[in-house]
């Protein structure tokens, strides 16, 4: 293995970890606090996720000798943000995280469940994801309305840098956020002392609570979104780059690491999709057989970044919440555009996709269960009815 190590893979691993962490940690923090986590619990969750996905990437890439990139479930975090606080508080959400992790393990080990997830119409899965994401994608506009002097630099940085290189658009917006926080926001006395105190990692164990609302409103939608928008595309990225992974063990392993992070506030880790292309492509190494080191290096840096999660969370808390939400929204615009396109590009089932999207985007909960689940149910019933009518007409 050491003979396969290269400086090129080291640099790509660092870049992958930086882009993966910087571009979406704001979404994770917003999602965890959205379902009732305190600042300390959100920091613990961010740390647990980052460490877990780093270790998972190291283990899988070492064992398989494939560039298996791991990420936290960014769409899942956006789902949590749109769900809002659940009955029973963050403990109920953690119970949902644990159930979701178990389902991911089962999906990897028991093929029928994996087939059931794959059988969910892609139009409905994408419509649900688009409905989940759209609320956060409004945040940049709201940030400008809140204070143009604070919100506009963040959006402009994303636009200008993104027009040159889309990969660096969100890190540029994050850099603008840091500049705005440093020069445009009045920091209370003693806040910086609290920031230095947060440098040491402080994992917080959360005793899970298991309820029907947590199962149906958190666990099931989180499982579907994570599998449909992260794990399955992650396998596709590896195959596009001429690797032939065995999906089942990879899914099961990410589920196991999700189980480890859940009691400390982490919602889910999974195969990466976007950053997977960075480690699996020729930029990581000319020789495809040696690119796995890029994923291993990315895992090492994810662990390092995770240990600084407390300081990151404390720093972010110094700014008005709408500003970090704006960064999160900018990070999700590309995902929203892709999911909306895939949801409505086919005429067959377009109405069902629209129903799924609208019910999910409404953010309305029934019986304590989030709109994402009801959106998928409503769209599924609409699609089944339209197909039944079409078959009867024949």
C-alpha cells in the first residue's frame, strides 16, 4: 500500500475533505438544530459525523482498494431542517437516526429491501428531495432582505467564483461569510473566549427515544433520501470511473458507522456522490489502481476537521442564523436544480411528482409526521391511480 501513496493523492484527499466539509457543514448544523438539538448537541453531531465518515472511508478504501468516498447525508440534513422540531425533542430525532442506520444496514445485507428502495419511482424520490431543498434555497434571498450589507457579499462571492469554477463556489461563499462575521457583525464581549474554550472536542451522548412520529417522520424519509440521493448515485459514480464495487457491503458498512455516530447526534453517513468523482477521477492519480489513497487521505482530513467541530459551531453561532442558512441554501441550489429537473422531465407521472413536491414543500406535518413522508405517499397514490385508470382504458 505504501508504494501506492503519492503526493497527488494526498492533495486531492485534502481538497476533497475541505470541499465536502466546508460546502455543507452549515446544512448539517441547520438540520440538527432544526429538529431540536442544542448548540452543544449540534457540535457533537457534526463531530461524530465527520469522524465516522472519515474512519469509514479509511476502512472501506483500505479493504477494497477502491476510492470509496464517504460523506454525511446533506439531503438528509436538509430534510431535518424542513421537518422542524419533533414531538419528544432531539431524543426522538436521535431514535429516528438509529432506526435509519439499521435500515441502511439491512438494505445492504438483505437484497429485497435494497430492491424496494430502488423500486421507488425516481420522479417521486427526486420530487420529494426538491420539496425538501426548496425552503433552504430561499435563505440567500432572505439574507439579503434581512441585511443587504451582510447577505449580498455572500451571494456575490458564490456567483462570481461559481462562474469561474463551480467547485469553489460554496467555499468562496463560506469565506465571504467569515469576512462578514469578522468585519460586519458586532461580536459580544466574552464570545471569543467561549470560542477558544470550544477548541477541545466535546461529544455529547443523547439517550434515544423511539416513537411512531420519529419512525415515520424522521427515520423512513431520511432512509429513502439517503439511499436514493446518496448511496445509489455513489455506486454509479464509481462505475462511471470503471470500478466495479459490490454495493451491499458498502451500504451495510455506512449503516454501521451511522449507528456509531447516531447516539452522539449524527444523522447519517453514506457513500459520497459529488466528492466521489474527485477521488475516483484522473486528477487523484493517473493509475486507477492507486486512486484509493485519495479517499484514504480524505478520510484522515475529515477526522481532523471533525475534531474542530466545536470551534466551528461556536464561531458560526456568533452570526445571525439567517447568514449561515444562506450559505447552506447556496450549497443546495445545484442539488435542487438537479432533483427538480429529474422530477419533472418526463411527462408520465409529472402530476404525481408535482403533488409530491408541493406536499413536501408545504412543510405541513400531520399527526406529528413531516411533510416529506406525506408527500411521497400522496404522490405514490396519485401515480398508482393514474396508472390504474390508464390500464382500465386499455
